[in-house]
């Protein structure tokens, strides 16, 4: 009797396994049909696909593998068919990118390129609805808008503080994993491709100091000072009295500790302060703002530059270093505008990375600066340098993925890996740019204190 029961149970188990295998095989087959409709047959694709059962479809010259971790992965990725669905399927772990994340970040653009007509969207949706499963992960707790809706409209001081906290207060230890030794979270300056990140970041700090023509005794203000890398470097190497301001409590605490440990407490300090509170009584000789303008928003550019202008002495210099959009100033046909709205372009960055940030065109930045009273003296693009910087960051983050995940969780690790790799791709393809703009506040006689040539900047470098 016992043998009979065992036989019945074994037979039933075998039938269940056989049925599951058939179901799994059918799910893989349906996923393959959707992939073929979107990208063509495997040999026509620039990536491999690995399914949850271990099967692999090989592409041509594939720099990465799209990994579907469960039967529901492709449905989660493509329904609704927009950029945010694709991104969230990766954040949630439904899909992975094994290999070059920078190359993988092109996937959303490739899908979007095939969905330019309502008919194409309808055909895709019909196919995707036949895929198995539903999304399992709820990401609401890590999205910024859910946390900020009750804080007022964009770019009020309280909401700006919340946005800064969301991005920068993820943890000093996390940033320490993949930044350089000075913890400089902005574009480095490479004299050659062989430079280490530490060397390139020090070269960037020195370039800023040279462009500002810093000299002993100058009072320097750094708006959005991060972990204090620039103010400490300027105080140590150029003899200035340096003040940094930030809205991040974590950054301020870390910077103060480093300043004290370095013996620079008499020449360096960090304050929690909003740029809008700067006034004429501050009286700085030089001002820098590195990677801050991205958080300001187009609507507040005028206020931002007016605040810096007030705080700067006549004859002083202001270095504004920030990312600008190369596509924003270019005219878009109505059809493209409608598609971008449907596609939810830029929603990932606004929701998970830099809440309320908005890249503006270079001419908007310059117009706002001139409108505040500044004179533009020099503009330099560092676009290629930022692609190189981001590749350093991504490579180190990936190498330390276990430590990063332990510190901030798998969702945030995936967000940072994707956003930095996609940004490297955007800089490399000239979709975005980064410019250093040197601005002067001429004195009453029109003097700006700038030499006739740039030779002094590079003479001893």
C-alpha cells in the first residue's frame, strides 16, 4: 500500500513538472515572439537575451545580455509601453543588464524608436497582453514625488531641501565607495585617458582655482559645496578663506569633520544655507558653483544668478560649472512633443534621481547670468571629460556592488548604476553637455581683474 501511494505521488509530481515545463516553454515562446516583433530575429539584434529557464538567444556583436528573470518580466517592461516601465522593470529586478550598462541604456531609445505610431503601439500592446504574469514589486516608497507632494510647488525652499536630501543623503558611505579620495561628485578633468580618477579630480579643482584667479586672502564661497573637496583644496593650495554652503545635513557633517581633521578649521567652514539667502553683506571676492545649477530649475535661474551677484564684491569672479541640455533649444515638431509626453521622457531622472531638476539650454544660463548683471568672460565645454568620469564611477560601483547593496539596498544600487551609465551614454552621444562659465562683476570703472589672455591658467599646469 505504501509503495502504491509513493507511486501515485511520484506520478503526480512528474505530471506537474511536465505541465510546468510546457507552460514555461509556452511563456518563453510568447516572449520570443514579442522580442522578434520589436527587434527582429536574434541575429539582427545588438544584444543577447537570457530567459529565466537559462535559455539564451545570441545576438550579433552583443556588448550586453538582457536577462528576463521571470515569466512576467517582459510584460512588466513593456506595459504600459513607455520609458518608465522599462526603467522600473530593471529597478524592481524583473530584468537585468549583464555586461555594459552604458550600452544597455540604449534599449529604451531603441524601443521608443519602434513605437512612433499609434498603430505600432496597438500591435505591441496586443502581443504583450498575451504574455504571462503581473508585476510584483511596488516601488512607491522610493519615488520622490510621493514623499514631496505635500511640501508645496517645485523650488520652494522646503521642497528644494527635500529634493537635495533625497539624492545626497542616501549615505556618505555609499558615495565614498565609488568617488575619488576627495569625494568630488562632479565632472573630472582628464589630461589623458590614462589619468586616475583621483588625478583627474584634483586637476579639475586646480583648473577652477586657476580660472577664478584665486590668491591668498581671497574670500571664496562655494554654492552647493558637497563634501567640501573644493573649499579644502583652495584653502590648502591657494591660501583663501573658504566657505561652503549646502542643504544636505549629511554632507555638511562629513565636510566639517574632514576640515577639522585636516587642520583647516581656521580657513574653511560649511553652513547649511539656501542660496536665496545670500546678500550684499556677504562680500565674497570669488564664488564657485559646481554641479549646483542642475537643481535650480529654469524658473529660478534669474533668482540664482541675482543671489550670487549680490554676494560678490565688485571686481569679483563667479565660476558656474553645470550640465546643460543640447536638445532643449532645438525645435521639436508637435508630433515629437506628443510622443515625448506619452513616452514619459525624463520621468526616471525626476522620479528616482534628481527630483525637480531640469536641464536648461546654455543660452538660458548665459542670458540669466547677464540679466543679473554678470559679464561672460569664458565658456568651456568638458563634455568628453564627464563621459570618462561617469565610466570610472560606474565601473567602481559595479565592482563594489555587494557593499553598495548592503549600504543602500538593491533598488538604490540599480538606480545609481542605471542613471550614471545612461548619463555617460548621453554625454558621449552629445545629447547633453557640461560647461564651465566664468562670469565677472566689473567694478565701477569696468575692471574685471582678468588678464588679457588665458596663459596664466595653463602656464604652470
